[in-house]
C-alpha cells in the first residue's frame, strides 16, 4: 500500500511539473508575440 501511495505522489508531481512547463512555454510565446511589434519598431529605429 505504501508503494502505491508513493507511486501516485510521483505521478501527481510529474504531472504538475508538466503542466507548469507547458504554461511557462505558453507564457514565453505569448510574451514574444505581444512584444514583437515594439521590438521590431525599436530595432528599425536603432539600425536605420
């Protein structure tokens, strides 16, 4: 019984790590897409 509880805890923790990683990737992509026009504008001003 103890090993089953430990196994379920490891499954839950790995699932939580997967969810947090996916949310982090989504947040990074969203931030880049939102900031892209401003970054393109600043880059054009710096190099022209």
